[in-house]
């Protein structure tokens, strides 16, 4: 494995063009040890390169190290490449800023930045292990610790593409914050699981069932936005038992199951295991 490149402090400095103080909403600039606003609010920048702008009252901790590592292995396996391709298609040439809400390790945002050389990005996430990786994921990507339920530390009308992939931040409050940060003509790209996502595993392993209708919900989530497209990305993958465990333990099931217990149950089944990965990529556009 090649070592991760050092984080590029320029990505965060450049992102100050669209970030704002989460406490008073003033502009931010680089100050000793972090970033700060004119009112004197200070936010540390961690040694690994991400800015901590969560606000003291936030209790969100986000994904654990084990979840992040499982997700990295799944993403490296290519199982989600079809999802990335649909996301890239939705990002117009000429877009300047992408913000990935609950963007985890920045894997999707970095792939989009690879495909759009004029674009810069910000990953917002609550998970420290994810942010450590996101800060090094791409030279044009900044990473910011933030609780998306408590507001988005991004300036009004500054974002050309907002991305939300299997991540929280929906609902009325989420929609209002999203609308606030979107520039005229901006797009919102939302990836949600379909009801048959991981369907072969739900009964056998006792997993959380994905309710139907998430794509329709996403399509209707921003009042006044047009739906440009809803693309279903679906395939059956033949996976080894460890890959199945990664698929399960990278998501919310990790909060309800022990990996070892699921491994015992899987050991009774023949491998490889056929698993459906089925999502919808919903693309919205505002005026
Ligand atoms: C299922 S993961 C998806 C990560 C990434 N979008 C991806 O697809 O690789 C959900 C992400 O939301 C983050 N998260 C959970 N609660 C959050 C919150 N309140 N604010 C910001 N991020 C949050 C988690 O840390 C995690 O990285
Ligand atoms: Zn401030």
C-alpha cells in the first residue's frame, strides 16, 4: 500500500471562500493553530488537517474506526463504482464548489474532483476517523468536522453541487439549510438505498430493513427544486464472507450487531454469497 500523501493546507485555506463561522456566520480566515472569524471565534485545525467546527453542544460522533475501515475496503473493491459514475455524471462541467454532507472519508468527493479539474470541495462529517482520511483524500478537498443536524457552516448561495450519499441531514431542517447554501442553478445529488438493497442478507442476518420510497422522498425533499433524474444503480455481487461482513458493518447495522456474531451466522452459509446492491441516485436542480 502506498502511504497517504500529507494533507494539503491549501485545500482548507481555499475553502474559506465558502465556509463561515458556525457561531456568528461571519467569514473565516486562517489564524494561529486554526481558523477564526472577526468576532474572535476560534476553531482548531487538527494535525491531520481537518477543521473542527462542530459546536460544543453537538453529541454526534459519526462512524467508528471499524465502520470506516470496512467502508474503505468495500469502496476499494469496486462494488460502489457504478454509484460513483452516476454521481460524476450529475456534476456539470464548470461547477466550482461541491460540498459532501456526511461525506465520510471523502471517497466520493475525491472521485468527482478527479473527473472535474476545475472543481473544489468540502467534506462535512461528524466522525474523527473519517475526517482524518478525508483531509488527505484529494488536494482540492477540505475536511470539516460538523454536525449536519445543527446547521451547515457554509455561506449562503455559495455551493454549485451538494452531495449526500447514504448520509443523514434530510428532513425539513436539512432542506432549509441546503437551500440556503445552494447557488443559483445548483444541483443536489442524493444517493439512497432501495428496498431490495442487501435483500439476501436482511432475513438471514436479521439486518435493518430498508423502507421503500426513499428515492421518492429524496426527490420531493427540496421544495421548489426540479427533479433532473433518478437513476437506479443495481447489481448482484458474488461476495466472500469477509466482504459480506464489511458491507454490513460499514453501515448503520454496525450499531446493532457484533461482527463476530454475524460471522458465526454466515459460516453456516455457502460462499460466495450473492448480494444485491441497489440504490437510487436522485439529482435535483434549483433555479
Ligand atoms: C453511511 S456513512 C456514508 C459516508 C459517505 N457518504 C460514503 O458514502 O462513503 C454516514 C456518514 O454520516 C456521518 N454522520 C453521522 N451523523 C452525522 C452528523 N450528525 N453530522 C455529520 N455527519 C454525520 C457518519 O460519520 C458517516 O461518515
Ligand atoms: Zn464567529
